[in-house]
C-alpha cells in the first residue's frame, strides 16, 4: 500500500478556489482501480493550509494514475511538504 500525505500552503484568499479546482481530479481518482482513498481539503484551523491524503493499493496503481492524472491549473503553493510512504501492513484503529 502506498500513502501520500502532507500539506501545501497557498494564499488564504486563494485557498478555497485552489481546493475546488481539484474536485474533478479527486472524483476521477476515486473511480480509478487501485485508489483506496484520496482527499484534498482545506484545513480547519490554518486559512492557508491544504491537506493532501492519498492511499493506493500498490505502486503500479499509483504509477498508472500519475500517468493520466493531469492536475488543474491553480494557484502556486508557497510551501509544499507532501511525502510518499510505502507500507506493508495496516489494520483498524483499536
């Protein structure tokens, strides 16, 4: 399983439009084979922060998605901290 997680910062007055611009991409990704979860959302505390979480079945599914994802043209982030995590196990929260 592959997890992509982190955040980016955009100007507070552009954040909501930035998030909205990704709605189509998120919708397409959720319908893609191998996508377990994806969300690009406005942070509930920081008016500049956009949180990004993706969970993919495996590296092949992520690679296939990246070849056709084609993200929107939107505001340029002033800061980006998004990382990839390769996992071998997972389970319910206890």
